[in-house]
């Protein structure tokens, strides 16, 4: 019996791929259902920079004609528009590159195609994945930002227009908008998903990750995209050892976000997890200045060609002018200190599986003039740790609030297993 469109849209990425592999569902039907949802939701949300309507259907039909189907068979993916695609324009969120057509697919796009995922199109990004907002609205309330810079990817997944979407994070560009949009954002350990073919901002910080609607889909997709099968998690029965970590920026968070974090800690402890609070290390706030120094020096050089071009926005111009003030001495000092801080934070995690902390200061801000504050993201990006955000409640305006889980560098499978257990025990049908 064929599935209805709504039944198809309700499938996880794992279940959909399994049905297509088993011949119980056609990839064509799966993509047609997703494209119908785009027709319904996109006029308000504006998550897509470019849609690959014909290419996606042709890819699905070709997949249906083949006896062998890959692990991500028929899974609908959005690609952030700072990631190169050979068959679609890649504009990097900027008028400067309007209509630009790369001669290649980025590594992560090639890996998705190799596993038989279907590319639905390019999702909206802020200019060069930095600070200049773009057109996308928050699916929970279009008067609010979806966050950035992975604006379109998070909004597309939240609106169920895509099952998986690529994001990039140099500061807080996966975790924060995923929290704002009420979806799962997974920023792996630095370098887990190859970043070749993505617009470079900071070669020491840029990280490719995925946005999904649940933790297990994040692991399922990432296992293929990173060629790391251990990320496709199965058992999630281990009760995690959790360190509640408020961070030196705790006072910047709204009372509702603070309450959601504390409530999550209490609920997880009641479910059997070991939860203990750990003190924020002395001088932890130095990490934010170090992040600014590393990003500042590297961005100013990575975007040397674009700097002060007439086509880029005033916000980007000001941002680049500010970043260009970073001195070589500041950069070198930060780079020299990072290693010790990584060791220090890994040692603080001894006896725990993860840190439980905030993903963002609060709900998505009203309006589109700002994509929000990365105050709870920059340190973890600098430290190269894997991070994942889960929806955990609602704020005073009814918008999603997320929590952030931080793991050990390279221990992504362990973090995903713990995150799946936490997701199961924090299931919040209101998000």
C-alpha cells in the first residue's frame, strides 16, 4: 500500500531510506512529497536561495531505476549556499557572487550524492556565513530571525522542507540557529566532515555539520558524510554522566533559558543520569577574546579579495574592517594558548560524558536585523569540541529554547549516543 504524502513527511531519514532500499517507497514519491511541502511553506519562510526542482526529481527517478541504492537513498538534503555545487549556483550569500557556478562539488556534497541522497537546493546563508542577515524567517514565527549564519538550513529542516541540511560553524552558526528553530544541530569535532569546497572564513575554526529533526538522523547522515560508521548510533541505553556547565556568560542568558537548562538537568537526573555541576574555570572568559583573535586574523586574510568591494553589504564591510584590526601578535598569542586550554577543558570532563550548557541566550530575537548572539558557542568552536543542541522547551513568546551538549574532541559517537538518550528523556512535543 502506498504511503500518503503526510506519512512520507513524518518518516525519519533512517526510516525513509530503509523503505526506499526495500522497495516499499519510491524515491520519486519521497521527493515529490518534500517539494509539495516546499510549495506550501517556502513563500513565508524563504529558506531557499536556489531550488533544484527538476534535478532533484531526475535524480530520484534515476535512483528508482537502479537495483542498488545507497545508505542515504532518497534522503532530501539542503546545502548551505557557502558550499560549492557543480549543478547549482553558489553565491556565498553575496551579490558579489550572484550566479557563480563552481566547476565542482564540495567534498561533503559529493559524499551525499555518493550515498544516494537527493540535493533539493541551496539554503540561504548570511553573507559569507558572517553577520549580514538575509531573507529567511523563523518557521515558528516569521516576525523573528531563524538565527545565522545557517539560517535557511535550520529553517528548512524546522519546516520539514528538508530532512537533513548542511550548516557551517565558525562562531555559533549551527548551534544557535538550530536552537532558535527548535531542531537538532550537530557541530562535529573539527574536521570530521571534510570542508573542502566550502567558502573559507577561518581555516582553524570552520566546521561543517548537519541539521536534522532528531539526534539519530544526525548520526545516521554524518556516518555516511564523514565515512565514520560509528556515528550511526544504535543502542542509547547508557545513562550519561553529565556535568552542568553554566559558563562565564551565564548572566547574559535570559531567565527562561536558565530555567530550561536547570529543568533539563533535574529531569535527566530523575531519569537516572548522573548530574553534577562543575565550576567554570578561572579565566574561561579569555577564550572569547582568543576566538576573536583567531577568527579576526584569519577572516581578514581569507576574504582579502572581497574586502570593501562595492557589491558586499555595509554590515559585512564593517565586520571585515573590525576583524582587520586584529594584530599578528594577538593571533600568535591566541594560537599558542589554545592547546593548553583544550587540555584543561578535557581534564575538567574527567568522570563525565559531556557538558550540559546553554545553546543561546534565549529565544530567537524579534526582527531580521540580527541573527543573535554566539556567547554560548564561540568557546566550544575554538576548542574543536563536538557539540549538539536539542530543543528543550519554549520561551515567553512561544519560541523554541535549546540546550547544548558538549563532548570530548573526537568522541563524537559517545556524544551522539548520550544525546539520543537525553532526547528520549526530554521529549518535548510542543517544539
